């Protein structure tokens, strides 16, 4: 199913929850709807499902107007955070429920349910009740029940939020493979940016009832449309006020009396910071003199916190590289800075790096 939403608005009394939202979702795509709590994600999901009616605007399914189509006629499958399984029904009966509503034959129901039970890795559990299953197993039953009637659109509202971290990671991969198998258009709400980045074909980033940006995880991470997008997707060093940085003379044009001009935000991705010992550093004149303030082991990397004058930075260091100590002096080489203004986003490279002769001290 191809989805198109145009000029969607939703008011709850005097509160304008959804503000002129527009987006398209290609058929078969898995799209993550993400943003901070209260941003409007679930309201958008509920309007797509028919559980809420928009105040204004339109929703199209495969080019046909579906704004006021009843829920039962939308061809939608739901999976919720709370599983929403029927406690008094077995796994088999939970999965079969939608098929029985559609008055499918017993043979069709048997074949479809057992196919899904096996696909979900639940073989041997079909006669168990929800309370006899683990959280991960219950969520798999919820997916099987949603997919049983062969929906054209699958809506997932934080489906893994109630599951512990280890199982949640396993289910991310499982979900990606599942959607590839069924090729059903899927929209899932999550507040977990890692989940969206790992699973989604596209991300729709929502803030304050508006679409902040839509694109692939790679596009949003590497080319964020705003400082909010840059800070929400991935991690960023934020420079709260102006101070001269080696190799970035143009930053002076964006400040007045040591403060950024209105609507100017300056961020640095941690991967754009290279940390080297202060006395054996290539391109030393292109970096800032700093000191390590904290070192944290993250399993596959070291997380370094540093100070340089009034600025504080963080970066990651591969575990196989040199281990820095708290208090150690370092050279902080900033490769690139992202500048966000009302007129757009600019990426500035370190001009001092253009010196063809590396300097060692």
C-alpha cells in the first residue's frame, strides 16, 4: 500500500496537536516515526488507523481517499506496546481471531495460523496461553495475529518498549527480516533512535506536531535539516557560545560579543573529532589543546570527555588504540563543524588541515 498524507491537522480542544503534516510512504517500505514524547507520533498513527479523525487534511491509500474510511475497511494490522493479546485464548486462537472474523474456512485458518506460528519461531507453543510465554514470545504472537488477515498496512506503536534490552535487539533484526518476507508497508512509532536507524528504510522525524525531516537514516544522520534533527538522530557536541577554534575563522561572523547570533546553532559530530597525544600529533597546529576529564569503557570503544578552554567535547576512541588517562593533555583535532541558521545548514571543514606539511611537536 502506498500512503500519502496531505495538510493533516488535529486539534484536541484548544491544543493544536498536529500541524499541517505532509508525507508519503512507498509501498513495502518500513518507516520509523520518531520524535520526543508528546510530539504527535501516536496521534498521526491513530489517524492513519481510523481510531482518530483529523480536524482537517486528507489521507490517501493507493491514491484513494481514506480519511473517513471505517477502521474495519482500511486493511490495517496493529501491534501495540502492551501486546493486547486475549488472555483467555491460546496462541493458536489469538492468531486465528482475525481470520475467524473474516469467516475464513477451518482449513484456511489452520494453514495460515500454523504457517505464521512456525515463521515466528513459536512451533510447539500454539496451545499455550499468553501468561505461559516470555515477553518476546508474546510480542511475536501479537505480530502473527496482526499479519494473519494479510493487511496492506501494518502499524506498530512502540512494539518493543516493554521488552528487555537484549531481546529487543534480537527482535529488531527479526522484524526487519519479517517485513522483507511479507513486503507489507509498515509504519512504527518509537522513541528509540537506535531502533529506527537499525530497522527503518526511512525515518519521519516529528517535533511539536510538525514533520522536522523525512529521509533514510543515513540521509538524516549525515545531512540533518536542523539542529534538532542533528541532536536527536545520533550524538553531537553542542557549542553553546562562541570561542575561536583553530581552522574555523568564519565562525566569528556568526557571533556578537561572544554569543551566537539569534537562531544560530553549532554542533560537532563525535566522529569528526580526532584525539591524539599533545606531543606526537599530526597536524598539531590544526587542533585545540585540551585535557581528558573522563574516560568510559563502552565495550567496543572508549568514550572520552575533554575540556579545551571554555569548551567541552566528547569523542570515541577504538579500543585497540591508545588508552588515555584522566588529566592527560591531548590535541583535539576538529575535522568538520555543522552550522544551523534560518537560511539553512552549512558544513565547514577545518581550513588549517589544508597545510600540506604535517607539523609534529
